[in-house]
């Protein structure tokens, strides 16, 4: 997270991620990021997957 805060829904779990934090997501699990605040949020996302995926 570069700025602000996002709410992450990963599978059946929900957590907040704030500026300065990073998250690794498991493969083949549905994920959604939501800005539930009234402030801007900016994130950098990298996707690294096995070749067969």
C-alpha cells in the first residue's frame, strides 16, 4: 500500500491493509480490494504466477 487504506476480502477472510504494508495472496483464491474510507488509496500490484497458471 502506497497511500491510504483498503479492505481486502480474501476467500472468507477480511482485513484492512494500510500505507506501508504488503500482502501476499494465495493462488486460486478470490480476492477483492475495497476503499471503504472517504480518503484516496493507492496500491502497487504485482502478479507472479507459475508458468502453467
